[in-house]
C-alpha cells in the first residue's frame, strides 16, 4: 500500500518546525494564512531549511490577498520571487492567475512556469474561482502543474468533498480525477 504524502500548510517558523516534528513530508510555506495566504519572507524559508533537515518546501507566490487578476507590476514581482526561491532551494511554487472572465490566464501562468524552471508547480486556490473547473484542470495538466490545491470550488473541503476525491485513475487526467 502506498504511504500518503502529508503536506502541511504553514505560515510561521514555529508552525514549520511543528509540522516537521509531527512527520510532515512537505510544507506549503505562506504568510498571512488568515487572509488566504501571501508570499512568505525568504528569511523564514532560509531558517526553516537550516533547522528542518531534508523537508521539502513549496512556496506560495501571491503578492496580496483578494482576486487572482494581476497587474504587470505584480507579475514582475511574482516572477522575481519565483526565481529567488528557486535559487534558495525551494522544492516548488504554488501559483495561479485568472482572467477577468474566470479562466486560467495561460499567458501569465506560462510566464510563471518558465520562471519556475524544473521546480514542482501547484495550481493554488485560484482553481476554485474558475468558471469551468474541468477546462481548468485540462489547462493545468497542459502547463505541467503537478498538483492542484482545491476545496472542490466550495468555501472549504468538507463542503466540496463531493466534487474532489483522492482516488487515482491513471487512465484519466494523468492520475487526476474530478468526481
């Protein structure tokens, strides 16, 4: 039987250490989770990497709370942050950008994916705000996203559990299944 991967969403040095000591396999490092999460400090990331041996960390790249419609200046900032965290040794990044119509913004996503290079990429909760989740799923796969962070397009995963399942069907969506 496969052992499940345990990823902890954390927003402070202490929560990272607690997750690591508790057996987390990977961290999603953020700041300001109370408002949906923003990009964390590179100094917190560096401290965590020094003190939590061999844990992988994916970094949320999000310059502000609110929508996922980003200006050119915000895109420049996010691309710089992605490159910086790649150089600092992050395992991956957690990103997302939408169009005003509620579609995945493929141009902006490709730009961020290019900055990520070979890092793992997760499409974040922007997925839950999309107009057509199946179309977005296909686009995420096309882009090369490894995972999608979702609550089934509901306010929380308990409410959305009927739309998301953890089963793996290699014949559909490269291991992804939307139920």
